[in-house]
C-alpha cells in the first residue's frame, strides 16, 4: 500500500518545500533629490514597499540632495549618476552603462527627463519591465508622450484626468495605463493641537514657475487685502519667477504682507501655522501639497485644473476657481477668511477624506498589486 496516498499526503511528503523567489530589483530613476513633491513621494513609497518582494534602489541624474538624509534614514540606497545642476551627457552615459551591466527587474522613471532618457536607454539595454510615469498636468506634452509612450511597457498616472488625456489625445491604449492616486502620511501630517494665533495666513507651497502662476495669486492677494488688511501670504518655494514676483509685489504695494520662504523638507510647521492653502496653477495633476494640507486639516482654495477637482470638493473641503482669474480667486479666499465656522468644518472634512482615501499604505499596496501583475506578464 502507498502509505503516502493513504495518509492524504501523496508525493508531497517527499517533496522539498517551495523555494521563495528572490525580491525583484526595483529602480526609481529621479532627476535629483531636491525638495519636491515627486521626490518625497518616491521615497515614501519606496520605504513602504514590501522588502520581501521588492529590493528598491534610487538612481539620480543631477545634483540636488535635499532629501538624501531622509533616504538614508529610510535605508534606501541612492546611486548618483550625475553631479551637475542639469542632466548632461556624462550622466546619461553612466545611466546607459548601468542599465546595460546592472539591469533592474523593474525600472520606474519619474519626472520629465528620466521618463524620456530612461525609457529610451532602458529599451536599448533590454530592461524587462519599464513603467513610465505621467504625473504633472503638462507632463504628456513635456515628455513627448506621442512619440515615447511605446517605449514604456506600462504607464502610471496619478489622476483620472491624465489617463483620459493620454488615451484620447495621445493614443495610448487604456490597457497600457494604470491610475494610482498619490498618498499622504496621515500619521505625520496632523492638524495643529490648537488653532494658529496671529493674522490670517495664506500658504502657497510650490515652485515659482509660470505653470504655477504665482503672478495671479499676488494680484488676487492685493484684492483680498481690501477686506482683510491683516492677512499675510507666505510663498514657500524657489524658481525663476522669484525676482519678478518681488518686483510685482512692490508695484502692487503688498510687500509688507508677503513672505518668501525657502523650500524645506518639513512642511508640517508651516501647514499648522496657516489658515488655508492656496494654489493658483494653470496646470496640475494630483498635487501632493493639497493632500498634505488636507491631512493637516486645512481648507484649500485652488484652480479647477487637472486632477485638483478629484481632491477639492467646492463648499465641502475648499473652493475651486478658474485659472488666471484673480478676482475669482480673491473672492474664494475672502469667503474662507470671513467664515471661521465654515473654515473649521472644511478643514475637518478635508482631514477625514485624506485619512479615508489617500493613505500612503493604501498607495503602496496598489503599487505592489500593479507591479506583481506586470512582472508576471513580463516573465511569461
């Protein structure tokens, strides 16, 4: 008698235990580790991916190491491929050689330059799985997706509106696209223990670049001061518009009520000191800073562009206005500043929505599901 079969074990009692497959090497390619929402998001995601399934590395193409201490704290290896302020030929040559001699299982470029050169060099090096990213409102045009989308095996978007743009305007097949919303650390980004004291503070966090349209924000702030003369506007960020904005502020006679604050790795103290967050962008995808402000219990006044309406519900968590419309932006700011009770309710609702729908843990699990599926397809 076959005692194995009699016991119900069959041949399994003589077989070796299954061997666990090694974790897949996953490389995030970033232009740099300078202060920015995408850089922070990449590090927070990399930290939360299951190390038994993914061995993560961060590769960078240019100088800018503001977030390098955070990467070290999270135990993430950072491989610098370039030291210049811009991405140059030497950095791209190093990228090509590294992809050829140390190809990852999954290659995930982030932002414009990495998504162009990373896809191109990754294909030449025959990387088995390239997952492109399309995150900013102007990313499809800047990344030349009409030409470059076929070089990615799959493309990840962070908003439904970007997915629609890519399918309807750039011809990307829906099967080659996945949408995963940005996540926010709701345990860290918390409302202040007590309401902020002092004058009302309007907080802007972002690059000082034309796409963010801080010029319209300054014009709206001048109008806001007519009804709220004690209000302050804090601009947190740097960029090519900074000098021109200071000149505009002087012409508008708002300089005494305006502060320019350098970018920082720790935004929580600024958020907890603010009355509201304001963004005047002409193009966006799904801004991390809105999620961080919501988690910190702030109402948000922003322009109705890109994926912003997927986050801000008018009259519930803030207000939305058309881009480039200073009077409309001023009216929305005035409405929030004039009603403390409604402002508090908006902040509480914003916080709850961030907790319920946009946690970093939920985002990481969605990434793992997507990557497991794509790896399975690539290995067939």
